[in-house]
C-alpha cells in the first residue's frame, strides 16, 4: 500500500456490540494511523448498552455510534475485513484480506451481564492490539 492509512472494517451481525467494540478499541489504540469502520450483516437499531458500558470503563466512548448495514463499497474500500462472532459472513473480495475472529463467548460458560461483556471486551482488545501491531509492519495484515 502507498502512504495511505490502512482501512479496517469490523463486521458482526447486528453491528451493535462486538464490531462496534472492536472499532472503538481500534480507534482508541491507533488514533489517526488507521481508518476504522464497522457494519452489520443484519444491523439492529441501537448500540448494546453493556458493550458501551464495558468500553467506557477503559475510556472508550461508542455511545454516539449507530448500527449500519454493510455495503459492497465498504468491503471493497477495506484493506482488512474482520468478522466477529460465528454468524457474520462476508463474501470475499480479491485484494482484500479477510479474517474471522471467533471471539470468546462467555455465555456458553454461564457467564452473563457485565462480567460477560468485560471478558468479550478484553478478548477483542487483545485481538485489536495484535492487528495493530501487524498493520504497523504491513498495512495489508
């Protein structure tokens, strides 16, 4: 890639929780070094309140965000598309790197509420930090 910032697109089904969390964490960690977007395959109507509250605990505010429907243009513009969760699917586009992040799902272990959301947040944050490290060395990673 030339001297442009890498473009990252985070995708989940509703675009109200995991993909918004990932986008908020990436924006917080990367600043203006990465162009960050998020979208959903079947977006809901609002941001998940527990997702927003768990991010607020670490200084990230996503309360002004709204779920958005993914478009072909979103996918084609991205250097890296990351799907979060097992249910979101995006058709691959040549020249774009795709990764599936099978994120932690504490509810499968009986963990619910804010405790669940903190574990999800921390799992996503580790993945975001790893991606940011890879993008710093190669924008197409």
